[in-house]
């Protein structure tokens, strides 16, 4: 599996941003709230297909768990065997634990920040992150315990939030599979995928979009780390009908304006589109003008993908 190096990430590096992304691996909702049948869930658990789910009768699921469950559910519905599910699970999760991907990731962060410090002085946030990584790496007790939150699947999900690209799995008839990141094509020079032969494509990004659009899961948008407090405030203002105009600068520097109707309401389609823009980090900046004369503006923060544990 291809892993993400910190040097590939752009923008400010801070501990706060790192911890915010760590929420993706925090348990926040139940099996029932995930929408997965409980019998199927426990069957997968007995088959050891859910390595990130805590052992025991009850389990609080993280957003990463949710996406993995949706991936397994898609494989099941398309007739994939549990044997194949196990192969994919081992490759994405177990192999990462065997090589201690957490340790490798920490060392990569330290190397990247150290190299950066040789080019210019680190910011306060960057220096704090470097100190935290060094402290965790030197904590023998903590490093002696396997961290199940850092694996190839979670890194694949990270790519969706970093570059706003489609990510997922491609499974072939012979049981082989590959992960992919879609820009304008699935063809990656370092990892070419032959789509001329029969295959099953599972776009994980589609599960993220469905989650963001689901009104029943709206309350989980901040606890899962998909939206930060400023981004969620936009949604809250919309629900409270206190918005007159929203100006969105997209990543491609395009300007999009959303105006309220005469009734004071914003079209529901515009709300859903804005939720997708916020959740998938497709904006550069947001400016809100409220009906009571207030104004809220902020720019996107690029997150550093490091688990907080």
C-alpha cells in the first residue's frame, strides 16, 4: 500500500489541526446509527474484519469505522466472499500494524519538520507539533501498544480530504485489488490500473458525500471531525434562517454567491451543495452576511493527518 508522507501536505502545520483530524478515528456513534444491520456487524466482528472496532459487546464507531463498514457492505452486496474481504482487510489494516505504520509516520513527520527548520524558523504551531511527535516517539510505554487508528485505509481516506480527489478500491475477478486516487484518470504512473478487464469499483468518497448529505447525521459532522466549529457555524446559521448572503471562494479561485429568497430562506439544494463544499474542503474562503447585520468570514485550514493518540 502507498502511504502519505507529511512532505506531500500543504499549508500550516499545527498540533490543533492534527488533533482535529484525529477525531476521524474517535468513537462517536452506535452500530444502529451507522445504518449497518447489527447481525451482519457482529458476524464481521467474529470474522475479525473490523480490526479498529474495540473488543467487547458494545462499540462506539468512528467515522473511519463507518467508511470501512460501508466498504464491506458494498463488497457483500456485490457478492464478494468473506475470504476476499479478509484479504483486503489484512492488506489495508493488519499489514500496517505489522510494520508499525504509526512509528514510521511519526518519524516522517519529525524528518519533514526538521528539514523545514533547516530552511526557515518553524512557526509556534510547527514547533509544538515537532515536540509532540518527538515526545510520543520517545514514550516507550505508549509505543509498545499497537495503535489501530493509523493504517492504510485511514490514510486513503485522508487523501480525499487533502486533495478533494475521489479515492477507493478496485477489485478484480482473480481476487486481487488496488487502491486508487482519481484526478482526471485512474491511471497512475507509479501504480497503473488496468480497467480494460472486468472489475468492481468502490468509491469511498461517495460514502463521505452520503454521510454529509444525511440530515440524520448532521449532528455528527463536528464530532467526527468532518467540519470544524467555524464550518458548522455556517450550517447552524442557515438552519436558523439568519443568513442574507454567502460568498464562497472555491479552491479554483471561482466565486460563488448564495442569496436568500424573499421568504428569508435559502434553497435546500444550495444548503446541500454548501455542506458538500464544506465537508470535502472544496473552498478557499467563506464570507457570511447575516440578516441581523453580522458578518463571519474565515479561510480553509489545511489539516495535518496525524492521529492524536
